[in-house]
C-alpha cells in the first residue's frame, strides 16, 4: 500500500512538473520568466523587454481554470498592475504610462492591455477583461486561451444541431485537459487534443470551476 501511494504521489508530481516545464519551455525565447503563488492562484509572466507589449501571462486560478494571455503589455487587477519583482514576490504598482481611455475597474476582474503609440509616447489600450468562464468580456483584441480539466469520471460530449445539443458517443474522463472556446448558458464549447483533435460541447458543471 505504501508503495502504491508513493508511486501515485511521484506520478502526480511528474505531471505537475511536466506541465510547468511545458509553459516555461514556451517562454524560453523571452528576456525573463517569473512564476509565483499569490492570493488568486499561480501567476507566470514571460517578459519581452524589446517591445514591452509582446509578453505572455499565465494565471492558474483557485477555481481550476488556467488563463493564458499572449501578446499583451500588462495585466491589471483591482486597479493595480500585477507583476513579479526580481526577488520573486508579487508587486502591485501604479503604471507610469497612462491608459488611452479611463477605465472603471470592477473588483477581482483581470484587465488586459496592449501598449500602443500615442503622439510622442505610448499609452495602454484595454483589450479585454475576464473573471471566471462566464465573465469573459472581449472589448478589443485579446489573445486569451482558457484551459480547464474534466472533474467527473465520465463526461459525454454533445453536438449542436439546429439550436439543440445532441449527445454523442464520445466522452472524456476525469483530469482530461480541454481548451474552452466559448460559453452559451450552461454549455461550453471545448476542444480536446488526443489522438485526434475534437471540438464539441459539454455541460459547464463537468469542468473544475467553483463559484
């Protein structure tokens, strides 16, 4: 029994380490990479110093959802920039580059900005905001990828035909990873990449998301 438990723990650790390495492998061509745990979950930033507007941000929140934002300049939460300092701590600070337009921030939303030319300088343009799956609001160009895991032992996938959801023979199992494409009411359109890539619908309650 002890051997089985140890084996399971090692396997889980290897999967977490592998996933971590996969993301950081994508960031190998960036000037700096910072990862840290913070109150909302785990935060990773990959910084491109040449433009300061082609950065990658990954937020793995406490609801079991991973948000990956590419080609962005900054992320703001609760009216302050979310950033990692060189000594590995989260730093919240007010930007010295002004926003292109006034934004009234809502609590616990993540706001994503790009850095655009403005006269003789630059300003930050709002690309969109998100908080949980049902609260993704694309107000401009937002290169956002949402990842989630199946929480139930067996989840059937559905096709959408003439406005109705039709159950298929295909299903996913617990801990399978999916990309969330869009949400309609209690349904999510997802893409699963296994031996082949499949795009179907499933119920929102099937993935790891707490409210």
